[in-house]
């Protein structure tokens, strides 16, 4: 009985910890969603579902299958802000130990950090962060994620910052 209680407590803790991670991103996103300095993109799981139901050809089938597995996309970006402060702020609110660093892309003075949440070789979240002296960028993609399909998606969708995903299938 004691072992059962310990195991259940651990499972509950892991569940709450996982929800806290997503909640931290949601709270951070919500904090700035109405700020006119920020560009905000939020695509719901329903939108991905509707896209995946559109007629397709053989070429689009893999991409649409991946889109069907996506549950949400959030992008928060701003120019002319203290991006370093915002970057540090998200890092303090988000327990990054639950994420694995996938890659870092540096272009001039810009640095983009890609983090993933993965369990049993299944990626459930892709998080991309960048905080510079005068700009900030955060992208959170949630669902069952295949990196090669996301690379194709990044080429098909023209959203600033998403082009950084093009080399991600090299993992």
C-alpha cells in the first residue's frame, strides 16, 4: 500500500510538473498578448484539424498528416524591446530542465535556441527562443512533432522566424 501511494504521488508530481511547463508558456504568452509592441500569432489545434481535412494530393499527404498531429502554435515577437530581459524572464519562469537543447543557430549577433520536450523518441513540444539587445522571439509548437515534416511546414508557411526551422531535420 505504501509503495502504491509513493508511485501515485510520483505520477501526480510528474503530471503537475508537465502541466506547469505548459502553463508557464501560456502565462508568459498571455502577459504580452495585448501589448501593441508585440507581434502575436496563435494557431489553435482546431485550425490545424481543419487544414488537415482539406483535399490533398500525394505530395501534400505527409505534410497534412503532420499538421493533423499538431495541437497549437504560438509565436510572440517584438522589435525595439529589451529582448535580453525578456529572454531571461522566460528562462526564470520556465523550468528548462524538462527540455533538451536541440540546436543553436547564430546569424550575426542573433542567436536562436531550439529546445524540445521528448519522451520515448516522441517530441511533444518544440520551443524556439531568441533574445537580443533590441528584439525578442518565442515560438512554441505543441503536438506530436516530426522534425522532417516541421521543416517542410516551415518552407510552406511564411511567418517571420519560422524559416529558422529549415535545418532542423538534420537532427
